[in-house]
C-alpha cells in the first residue's frame, strides 16, 4: 500500500513539476532570459564530453541566471540584465546602468547580435556583421587574460558573456538566417527599439525568441530533442566555442599568451566564418 501511495505521489509530483516548468518557460518565452541557461547547459555538457574533463562548471537543470552561482551563467545573464562590471566595461555611468537603458542603448545592440544605430543612421549589414565579430574577438581575448592570471571566476564570467552574443545570433528575433541546408547563413541582422527601412525588426518580447518546440512530450524535462532547430544550432555553436577555447588554453602557456594572440584570433576567425557570422 505504501508503495502504491509512493508511486501515486511520485506521478503527481512529476505532473506538477511538468506544469510548473512549462509555465515558467512560457513566462520567460522571450528567451533572452530563460533560453540562455538551457543553451549554455547543453553546450557545456557537449564541450566537457569532447574535452574529456569537467573543464567548464556543469549547469544544473533549472539553474537560473537571476540567482545562479555559476559564473558562466552569471556572465550570460548579465548581458541582458547588466551589473556594474559590464556597465563599466562598456563605459556606461553607474546612473545609466539600468535594465531599460542597457537594453535600449543603440550603441550596445551588437552584444545581442543586433544592429547598432545612432539617431537616423543604422549600421549596414556588413558593418554590423564585422562589429559583432570583432566584439566576440575582443571579449574572448579579455576573458582569456583572466584565465592566465589564474582568475577562473572572471574567466568563466566573460566567456559566458561572449556565449550570450553567439547564442542570440541564432534567435529568429535577432537575425534572419538561411535554412539548415545552407548552414544557417545570416541574411539580415535586426534592430531593437527603433525601426529602419529594409532592416528586420526585433519586436518587444518577440515570440520567435522561444527556444522550445511546443508539442507533446516536450512540455517538461528540457531535453535537447525538444529544442527548436535554431536553438539546437545555438547549443552546438556554444559547444564548439567552448571546445575551441579549451584547445587554445591547452596548447598555450601563460608565458606564450601575449605572442599567441594572433593564433587565437585566427582560430576564432575560422570558427566565426564556418558556423556563426558569415
Ligand atoms: Zn541578449
């Protein structure tokens, strides 16, 4: 009897859990907050598997950027909800370090793989692509400086920040890409906050920012197979980036880092050319 009761309670618990998960995912369906945690979780899992050790701190299912202690997730989350460290880095005054100012700032859109703009001028497609690529380069080099100073907390934080930019580039709300058959080649990069002619536009709380397929069997559990096609590509790109960074570190000592920056740039260029921004 006790056993049956236990089974019933267990089933009830699973069901309640499923509902709660589904609701919380719907609530964060803008993806910019909820989606990144799971994309990073899959990316870390795949990268650690490829590397053969737990080099990147594993992310638990349900871990949330809002209250996580995982530095990868904190760096990723702060890219949407800024902290003082990021504001200082991007030369924002403390008074301007608010959610609204950060997300609407026309000069900080590249962080989300969107086009920067100034008043009536918007970056051209090529300018935007180039600016986002160099942001990834600069921020990766910055992250690695912390690694070679034995500051792992900050290293993971800044790697998490770069992951945010890479992952956002797969959101159909941020960019328009060709199909999987055409390797998701980028066709357009959108703006947010201000519309421009002939440039795609990211709606406030765009529905296409949602990373999960809504279908039977995918209402809970947060399984890889339940990710949308773009989200799968984003998780794979996350894993590829993390593996690349590990490979660089593994073949470069602290003494070599300064003069191996060129090698890092070339490795990243190749990565950005083949998978992410082209
Ligand atoms: Zn973002």
